[in-house]
């Protein structure tokens, strides 16, 4: 642990401001902590915590059990490990008759966590500097003095941070925060309240999140947060606490570690959302909302952490990436208007010439049904025959499902249509870095080049979908979208591979990829989303397609960027109320309730279809009249609906 202490004076006392590797890591993007140790110990042992069976005493009675828990969290993707010391204070231990073992058990807990990290690093050949240990302190002490031995042991053991968790007595939390932060060698303090506004019509926070953040910041905390609450409460806390001046200024970071679920009415049932994939989507939402540290509390176990890790990786910040491609000298990319890549197809030509371009999304099938392939080939031929679009873009395992790869589907369609020498329509292959490593990225791109697929849309990708019918799949994410764009634009398209070596055959042997990318105009954290867009533009993207937009005002947030790069707003054809409700659950899609309510006005299924059709046509016409570069049409529920929208737009 690297700690630099700089002391400042407040009205109450002198407090050190801590700079550490841990805090620096949190400032680079959302960092993932582990889940609930206590609930996992109960699951593994079948015994509830009691004076006769303190979970913390397992640090010396059964260290292998605790180390195994840490290793399972690390293997699942956590980079911050919490010590098994929640109740390891003098009050709790004295009641159990082991008051003289406070220091010993706290020391042992830190040692076990460090050994687990060392074993994980050795097994997976990763950088040990990416992993941290938090010393856990719970609310069971009778007063600040009851924590002295525990605090001293954790600090002397070199924890990277001290986590004060599950406190409902905010005054006690402030006192302990002040006590720790006043130490010259104190690591960063994370002050968590178990704040719950309750249920029903009279919900009220015991203390407003922004005020809570200000109080713990003034007491010397580096991070303010919430834990041991329902997931939706944690989301509300982050959304409210981020408005605190301490957070806005960057002085204070935010953290959330909710339970795996809480009972709520869903339809006609009371259900607890403890599904691992739900926790994954929650982790991404918390990160997008402003949480720098995300983890779990009760019933959040390695299977949940694994999904949380995958979803966070899919939204990892693309700024300041460590991946660099080999330098090339004397290479200047031509202006798009003069670029020979215009010959890739009509879509590329229109994008280069500033004309309104239309691309239709095609989702690849999962199985081997020839009818599914015939349907897609027939759709492409009809688009060509009726001249209603410039390109078909093929998704790459959207929603993390095992779909036929885009390059393979292109070849299947070509064969079915007997296109031998040249395509009669431009294909755009989506390309996600979720499933393949850096070597495979280059290999697949070179395969596309040789097969005549010269338009690629790079996306980081959805995490692998959690499903009981599929085996566990790892999220690779060696390269995010910015890295793939930069490597393709500045390496392959200038005749060099990712290592800087010539592609062979002379300087004319270079790829000619037209490079697309995506953006979510309605992202929760639109500032971070725009930062990623800037990075993509700087990396060499040629055009941008947005996620489906249902609120036209959302496009105003990126309007200025369409003068830097062609932007095609996403338009989705909704077919019914049920379809709208399903789409609203897709990560990255923000479908307003008013749109769903509009469908509910129509009892007849045909009227709902017409409402969705009219909405899509109006959007497309609006984007054309406003001067956007084109539209990206999505119609996942009906191929015929997409054609009808395009024909109406053409007319």
C-alpha cells in the first residue's frame, strides 16, 4: 500500500487527506469488490454466527475456509477483497470470551486476504497492483474505544482501506471515521450507512444521502456509501448522493454494496431479485450513476460477483487505456471525402459524401434451421430489389447470446443469393471484443478483409448472458471498442499488424475498413458516454450508430458531435405493449414509460402495431429533416415491419 498523508485543519480537528493507490484505481473507473462473507460462511457451514461460533474466529480456526471464499471472489472478477473482521471488536469478542484475541484475529484476516491475492496472481498471471484489501469494521462495538485494538491491527497490517459498514447509528459512524482519519498512517476510510427509506407511501431517508455524504466527508472519509439494503435503495442513494458538493468537486467518491435482493411486488407475486444477472445489470447501472466502488452484501456470492464483473467490463472506461499499438511514422489518414474506402459499397459512399444513409439491423440466428437462414437471405434480396436501404448490419452475439458470427452469416447469405464477385448491398459486421483475445481480434479482422467484408462496427459488447441452459462463459474483453478502433485505423488500415509489422506484399497491402462505433444517447451517465465518444473519434472512427432512441430530446446531448463525425440515430419498430415492456428491460435501452402507456391505450393488437409503425416512421422522417447522417433501423420482432417503415420513408 502506498500512502501519502497531507494534513489539513477543519473546525473540529486536524484530518489527514490520504492519497493511495487504492483511491487512484477507483478514479479510473468503477472497481468491483466482493460480496457478503457472512452469508457465504453460513451457506458453507450451515451454522449461524453466535458467541460459540464467531465467524471471525474462523480466521485462526479454519483459515482455509476463509481463503477459499476470497479465492472464489477473485476468480469471479473482484479486485477488492474484504477481510473477515466484521465483528472483530472488543465488545463482540469479550462477550464471546475471546477478548484477548482481537488483534490476533484481525492480523490473521489480513494475512489470509493477502495470501489469497498472491495465489490468484500466481495462478492467473495478473498484476498484483490491481488488487486491494479492505479491513471490515461493523457496528457491534459499544463505543469508539471498543474499536481501538481492531483499528490498530488493521492499520498496522497494511490494509488498503478501512470499510465501516452496516452502520445505522450515523453519529457513531462519524465518531469512528474521525478517530481513524486522525491517524497519520491511516488508509482511506469508506463510511457506509445501512440507510433505508422504508416502504409504502411515507418513505423518508433517515438522513438525506447528500447530507450523509457531506458529514462523512467532513469527518475525513474518502468514500461515502451504502450497504445491506435492497438494490433499488442503493440506486436511489447513489443518484441522490452524487449531487453533494463534496462528490461534485471530486473530493469524495461513492460506493454501493447492496444485498442480492429484497422483496417487492412483481405482477401478482412478491419476489426477491437475487438473480445473478440482475445484480450484473445493477452493478453497471450503479457505475454509470457515479459509484466508483461496487460490491455486495448479504447473499451476494461469487456467482453474483461474476455477473457483476462481466457487466462492469462491458462498460469499462475507454479513456486512458493501457493498450497501445506500434507507432507508424509519416502516415496521414486521408480525408474521408477523398478516401478510396468509398468504394466499399453504397453505405460507405453516402457516409463519405454526406448523403442520408440507411442501415437495417439483422440479428443472426442461434440454431441450424434452414428456414431462419432463408428468411434473412430473402430479406436482403428484397431490400436490394426495392432499393430501400444502403446496408444490412449484422449483430455480434447481441445480449450475450450464442448467435451465428456475422462473417459466417454474410457468407451464407452470399451463397444463398449466388453473389459471386460483388455484393449488391453493403454488409456491416458488428464486432465485439467480449469473446476473443487480442490475437483473435486481428485474425478475425484479417479474415474479414480477405472475404471482402470491409465495414465493421466496433462495440465492447454485452456480457455473456446468465442462463441455466448454457454452460458458464467467460467475458474476455481484452480489447474494448476504442482499442479496436485505434488498432484498425492506425495499424491495419495503414498496412501494419498490431505488432507494427508489415502486412506483407508491399505498402499497397493494407486493409480498407470503414469503421463504425456506437453510443447510448440516453445513458445514465451521459458525461462518461460522451467522453467515450470523444475517445472513439480520436481513435479513428468514421461514423456512429446510436442505441434506439425513444425521446428525441436525448439526441441534443450529442448534436454538436455530428459536425465532427456522421451520426445515425437508432430507430426501433415496436410491435406491441408486451414488446415494449421486453425492450425496456434490455441494458442500454431507455424506453420511457409514456411510450409503453401509449401502446396500452390500444386494446386491439392491430392498432398497437400501427402505433409502433407510425412512431418509427415519424422518428426517421424527423432525423432526415434535421440533417442527421442517416438512420439505423432495428425491428427485432418483425422483418416485414422494417421493410414497411423503409418503404414509407422512401415514398
